[in-house]
């Protein structure tokens, strides 16, 4: 029972011992390379001490529920006791790796937003059924004071949403994988080079030597360019197929549903992930779109909240592949205060050059000296590379200009930016920690400036930057700022 002091599963002892011994990896090298008995004795002392300390730590780590609070005791030599009221708990995150699922275990992370650093406030490794009982107990008692009408309304009007395989495939296909393709191309070339070293063959080297750029006719050079583009396309297709498989395994059966005043989210085929986000603790929403997703009008929705997203690569995803229909049917009913419907301001037209000029100039400053240093490479090829890089940066700058916008109401701020990946952030005015205005001499002359909006989040404030906006927006931004 959770009412009585309960310990983590004993597997925690093994995990903590292995984690601690990793700090003494250099001793293992010494033990392998040497045969001194004192070294063996020293190694044995370290291992035994580590095991004893971790067993002591496991014995002293206990948790239980009392008086609508989660009590957590821990410590080895110096014991501590934490009492977390249920109404202060922001998120309860449940995760299962493959090994955990075999043993019926679950890692539970509980956060009230008061932890310092990037680690969860409390971490428990317990049986999955016990984890469900703990989560349900905390959420049920926490929401006992919730409005019954609110709960009934949500149960009638808001069904749970389960992702389909088609949606996962669309998500995988429309995610930007150009970088993956380039990385995959160079990885294939490096792999081929490693194979040559092992098998004493020189396939790639012979192929490279057979291509004399100085003696190639223009027609042959065009064929070579198309051959490289064909290889990149092939790698891109392979990477897309791998991405589809990866996303199906990762996002399988992604489900979002509403229980009382919480978003309950679960997903995963091999490693299962479950977490709960209180609706009233959401400070902002992020809408992320790749290039294809912008064309198709689909996006990934993430929540900015205190208590989740504090681990490495951890994101509070509400739904990975949403559209306007999902936003109107699902979010508009649950988070009507987060639906922005006012006018949106865009950068003035004369600021377009400011988005483009620096993007083009900085790479040229690096590339032009290389043009003269790389003498063996034909001039036509070098000029072609410079032209392509310049055009790409012009496109980057234009897309950034087109995707930048800022909107302000009494309750919300909408800020968007990005080039190939567009990010739109809708922020509650009450969650804005600070607004910083930056303006260099060139911007001052054009009467534009950059705004940096800081939002309350788990660790440091999350900053949203909007560039080259009209400085007249000062009145709206600072006038609606809630102090």
C-alpha cells in the first residue's frame, strides 16, 4: 500500500552500483594490465564499498502518501525528508524501457517545479501497477476540488485522440531530413573507406583517381553532378524509410486524453512513455513546422510547462502531427485561452534585406579566401559551390522574413520565426517573465528592433526571439505586460 513506507525495486541497487563503478573505469584498465595483488585488493574494496553504500541508500529511500502529501525519505549518511503537497505537483512522468516491461517495472518522475538543475525532483523505480496507483491517487485527490461541471463537460465533448499509422508516416516523411541525408552520404563514404582498409581494396580511390576534373568536358561534369545528386536522393529515400520505422516504434499508439484537468499522454511500442500535464500549468504552446509541414498546414504541438522537459531531449509533446481541425475540435475546447485570434504584425518590407544580408555576407567572408587557396579544384566547380551556398542563404533569409510575426492581446503573445523550420509560440501574458528590446545602430535608423521574450519554464526561462520588428510595437508589448 502507498500509505505505508515503500522502497524502490531492488534492481535500483544494481543500476546504481554499475553507475557508480563507471566512475572508476581507469581502475579496471589497471587491473587488466597489471597483476599486483594490492591493486586487486584496492579494486575489491572499492566494489564492496560501492555495493554497501548503494544497499544502504536503497534501504533509506522510502516514499508514502499521508495527508494529501507525497512523503519522500532518502540519504546515506545524512538523511533528508521531503513533503510535496499534491496541489504543488506539476507533472507525473511514467517511462518503461524494454527491460522494464519484461520485469513489469516503471520509472516514475515527479516534479513540482522547485528542483534546481536539469534532473527530475523525485525518481522512483517501482512496479508498473504501483506506479499507476500512485499517479491515480495523486491526480484524483488533487482534482477533488475541481468543478464537477467542468469534468462532465470535458468527458462529453472531448474524446481521446489516438494517432494512426498514416499520421505517423506523414510525420516521418514531412520532417526535415536533408541534414540526415548529407550525414548519411558522408557516413556511407567513410564506411566504404573503412571497408577498403580492411579488405585491402581501392574501389573508391580508383574511382576518385579516374575522375580528372581538369580533363572532364562540361557535359561529363554535368553528368557527375547529377550522379552525386542521385546518390544523395537514394540516401534521402533510405533515411526516410528508416525514419518511418523509427517514428512508428517511438510514437506507436500515441494517445492524448483528458482526465479531470490534466492532459494524459502515452506512446511507444518498445519503450513506453506516459506523462500527465495539468492544463492550468501550461504557460505556452509551441507549434513546430518543417518546410513540407508548412505547405500541408500540419505541425507538432509542444507545451511549455514547469516540471516536464527537464531531461535531455525530453519534450512535452501534446500531439506530433496536428492540423487546424485538431486545434479547433480539441484544443479550443480545453484551452480556449490559448487560441490566438487577433491581428498579427509582420516585419516591415524594408527589413527583408536585414534578414538576408548577414546570412549571405558571413559565409562569403569564409568561402572567398578558400576559393584562392583550393587551387587544384577547377574554377567552375568552386564558383558553382559559392553560387549554391549564396542562393541557399538567400532562401534561408527570405523564409525567416516570411515566417517572422508578432501578435499581442491582453492575455496572449504570439511570436513566430525560423526558416526551413517554423516555430510559433503562443504565450500567456501571465507567464511572461521579461521582455527585452535590442536595437543596433542600423536597426535604429530603420526604426526596427529585436524582441526577446522570456517565458517561465522548468530551469532557466525559455527565450523566444522575434527579429526586425517595427519598434512601434513597444506600446502593445509593454502595455499588456502583467507585473
